[in-house]
């Protein structure tokens, strides 16, 4: 007689959980996806999801194959004078991309986002919920402006990724990180901290 019910704990189960999580996060986003819903879709008990992946945050990072956990890096960005946050943000950002291990992994994530719709949705969720919201949420700005400011800062940083690491356009591709910080930080500061010039 064929076995029925929930899947046993094995590699197939882990992959089933990842597939269910990938579909759920891409369709509903991080905030509106629950561990219970993912477990139901994968045909497993929620406890098994926690067993393999820990928290929902950790499952999300595994699903997008993130090269690092932003929760580990963000304290060094957020700690200190808010006026210097753009410089700290860029230094941390460049340290990930210039690293011999995390850099290629981050590049693979961006390339996948450019090629596949579901990957683009996952990358958007990763940037929005794991990084931008946490950074912008600490700033002394009008909350109504927070999404726009975050998107503007992201446009600058993703543009930097495309030019420096994907297209490798010189002289930016081989510029010293501190040179990049000095040149780009004013734009990030304007987007995050200075008054926005919006049409009236």
C-alpha cells in the first residue's frame, strides 16, 4: 500500500519546502506569507519547516539564495551619525560585492532577477523587506516619503552594480572603493535625507 500523509524528513522534503516557499514569497510577498501556508503547500508539518530552516527570515534567505544575511550587516550601517549613513551604507554594500565569495553569489542573484520574472519578484522582496525598509525606517523623514526614498536609493545602488560589476565599465569598474563612496554618497544622501524636489 502506498504511504499517504505528510512527507518524511529527507532531501526531497527540503526541496519541496523550498519550492513551496519560493512560489509563496513570489506570489504574496514576505509579509503576507506564513510558515503554516508554506508547510501546507509542501505537504509537511510546520515544525519540519522550522527544523530545516529555522525562522521565516532564514527560509526566505535560503529561498533567494542570498549571499549574506542583511541582519548581520545592517548594524554597522545603522550605528552612528545619521548624516554619515550614506557612506556607511555604500562601504558595506561594496564590501559584499568586492568579496571573492559573496560578490559572485550576489551577481548571480542579480543576473537571475534580470532573466526570470519570479526571480525579479524575489529580488524585489529581498531588497524591500530585508534591506530598504530597515534602513529607511530609521531615518528622520516623512513616513509617506519612505518608499520613494528607498526606491531612489536602490536605483542608484543597482545602477552601480550594473556598471561596476556586470558591464564593468571603466574607470568605475576598477576604482578604489573609497573613491566610489566619495563620488556616489552625495546622491544617496540626497535621496535618503535631503528634501525631495517633487512636482506640485
